[in-house]
C-alpha cells in the first residue's frame, strides 16, 4: 500500500503510518532542513504524516498556509507558503488552489475565507482562537463608532469577521503605523480608532501625532513579557540583539533594539546576521528562524501560544482526509469585512512599520465593555 492509499483509507495519527522507503524518499530533503532541531527518532514519527499530507494536498488541489508560529515540522514539512498575517492574507488572495488549509489560528482562516469565498477553507482545530480576537465583538465596535463619530476604524486582522465588518480598513503589525496615518488623512480626522490591541495601539501612538482610541484587548502571549526579562537577558548575554513583537507592552518595546511583525523580525535576522539574538515572541519563531540562519546564536526564552500549538501534523492530515473544519461566514458580513481587508492589501505601502518610540506611547482612551 502506498502512503497515499494509506492516508485515503483511514484517519491516522503519529505512529499509525509506517516509516517506509517511500516515505524516506519523499521526506529526506525536508529532514535536511530541520535535522539540527528534530532527532531522527522524532522524524520517523513526523515523516509518514508529512508524506501523506503532501500527497493528499496534491490530490485535492490544496495549499497549506503556515504562520511563522507553526512548529518546524509543519513550517518546513508541509507549509506551501509561510509568513506573517499580512503575507498569508496576500497568499490566500493569490492562490489558484481549490482548498486552503490554514496552519494558524481561526481569524487567519476567516481572513482567507473572506478573501476567497468560492474556495474551501479548512482549519484543523476549531478551538485555535486568539485572545485578541475574542476580546471584542461587532456590537462593541458599533458603540465605539457612536462615541467617536466620524473617526475611522482601523482594525487589527486578529479579529472576527463580525468585527472586520464594522471596520473601515484592516491592518497588521507590519503596516499599522502607515495605515493609521493614511486613515486620519483620508477621513480628515485627528482621531483614529485602532482596535483591539491596546499595546499595539500604544506602540503605534509612539510613532505618530494622530490621536488614537483603542480597546482593552491584549495578546496573552506577548503581554507576559516584562522589562525585567529583557534586562536579565542583556546582563547574561552581553551584546545580544533584542527583537520584539509590537503586541508586547510599550516599556518592553522601548528596551528592544528592533520591533516588527513576525516577518519583520525574521527579515532583520536574515539581513543583519547578529552574533547573538533573542526574539521576544512565540517559541516556534526562534526555531524556524534559527534553522534559516545557522550562523546566528539564538537565546530562547519565549512564551507558547496555546492556540497556535493546537495545530499539529495529525490534525492537518485529518483535516484533509475529512475536509473539516470548514470555515463558513454569513455572506453579508463577509462582503463588508472583505472591503476592509482589500483596502489594506491595495494600499501601496513601500516599507514595514517601525516602532522606535519616537515619542511617549500615549493613547487618548482605552475603551472596554461596560
Ligand atoms: P504577525 O502579523 O506579526 O504575524 O502576528 C500575528 C500574531 O498573531 C502575533 O501574535
Ligand atoms: Fe493571538 Fe497572541 Fe496567539 Fe497571536 S500569539 S494568535 S495574538 S494569542
């Protein structure tokens, strides 16, 4: 029986599929990319799943969009495209495949479905959520719009379709500063509503004169990093370069050497090849970036995102076998949400947002549900 016949025939998990000569032939080149981190014994469990997923993908005309926080066996083994939220949204919009499997969290799969309503979009685990996305609803946004009449609403992509539908334009951490400034000009407003991440909003506020109103949301992974963590790291590793994600609190960003989206951090390492670096973000980032930059030494304190870590090879294979869990969105909400995402994608921005704390990270207000 070939690995494809095996994969077609029954649901499988690590250990059910044999490590055969066919599997080795199909996965040896992939193992070469990850062998510094994954032991041969672990690989013998991953490889049959990877071979089965890649064969089923071809049969079903599917692509796997893998976020930078996926574990290396997913990122390097089965991901057709990897990147940050903005890059994955652009890839979803551009792909010819009939099926998209989102190796990421629910809001990313919704974004793909909104951009490609005619395609089948699958999320391998429906419970892969996000503390930012669950912090706010469409009704919350409608109340904010009443309170700050005339102010444009810029919404981080880490939100539900319902929230995006109430939005003028979306942003990601790679373009938030430029989009806030663009929206203020376009709406001729000195106030912009930037939701739902209060820390991203404050970090943007440090880079612009636009007055920002935000929401009391936070990323449960990035809000846990502290200034003391960074100082201890610097004390223990003289000369280390500290890169942080803009979902971290502003005092943490102020201590970093560079802040940017997940791909912004990855590009920084590729370009500068520092001797020693730490990425103040989710754990799998350092694994993936270190494999792509073998000369750079990585110090690895990190926080796990429990939602991202719900996505495993076994669940990706199940998802392709059963075509579950399919993302479905109310067409009226989807159309409105799509306008906000497409507006972001269409803006001709030439550089990534920088977060160098040119001024105090002060926002006008942090709104919360009454
Ligand atoms: P990026 O857009 O930087 O990939 O961030 C997504 C995310 O969920 C970070 O926590
Ligand atoms: Fe959401 Fe934070 Fe996890 Fe990203 S890392 S998906 S923002 S909880």
